[in-house]
C-alpha cells in the first residue's frame, strides 16, 4: 500500500466503527426456528476469558466463552453475565452450545492450540 492510500482513523472514527461481526447460529434445541447470535468479543472480554482459562483450564470453557460471545440481536450487547456460565454449563444442552462454540472460536480467531496453551499456562 502506498503512502498516498493509507488512512489513519482518528479516535472518533475508531469508536464509531462497527468492527464486531456476528453469526446467527441455529439452535432448534431451544425451540422451533430458534437461533442465537454469536459475536466477536470485546478486547476486555477476550482478556477476561483468557485469564479465566489460565485459572480454571478447560473447566466450563464452552459456557465461559459463550457468555462473552452470545449477544442480544436487537442491541448487540452481551446477553449473559459472566456468572451465567455456571448454570449455562451445568443445566443447558451441550448440543446447541457446541454449535455456538464453534462459531465463537471461528469469529474470534481462537484455535485449539491457543486454548491448549492458555489452559497449560
């Protein structure tokens, strides 16, 4: 890219940018026609997820990721609190969660090797 075509967004442009894509994941286990919207985590949520993996390893990893990635489709804000991971992991079906988890790791560019490294450290 030449110097003439580079663009450096300012603070306001960065703040206004829509930079967190999402994917609607079918979840028929939650009812006919049901979907959950899985989105890209904020940097803070990503850091807290990685810190939690450092502390807990793989324990409840699926639910801990999903509470940070499932968003309300009307507001694009998180649907769950961090604390919701307890009941989500203990009480709800793994089937739809695995489907949503796969979308979350793809959207958030998390690979299995990275998760293993986080869990080991």
